[in-house]
C-alpha cells in the first residue's frame, strides 16, 4: 500500500518554485482577506527556509516577522516589499476592471 504524505510537505515543495509561489499569493490576495494573505506569506516563507532565513535576507528581527505574519499581523508596505523581495517576488499594480451587473 502506498503511503501518503502530509499536505504541508507537498505545499512546501510546490512553493519553492517562484512562479507557483507568486500564483498562490496572488490567488490569496484576490480574496481580499489579509489574514489569508499573511497565512500564505507564512507558507511561502516556510517553503523558502523559514523565518530564520527570511530574517537574514530582509534584515528584520525574527520576532518582528512572526508578529507581522501572524493571524493578526498587518504588514506595512515597506516590510511586505522586503519580505517578497527576499522570496524573489515583487509587488505589482494592475488595472481593476469594474464588474458589470447583469
């Protein structure tokens, strides 16, 4: 019988790919739920080496990162820029197309 592995292991493997990580974060951000987005950032951070690596790469304190990416965290734009940059990603802006009513 084939053994299964935890979803978190599969997710970590997928999120090591910058393209997949970007799509994952974008999908979570589209929802508009910042709690979901910060959880997704934690997932990507874990896949990329954890908070220790992220702390070194961003020159931010580990406690600050844990607090920023916590359930109640609300990352500032400059912090988000550093975090995404350390992950090989960047912030983008695009035109929001108005929804048409039917």
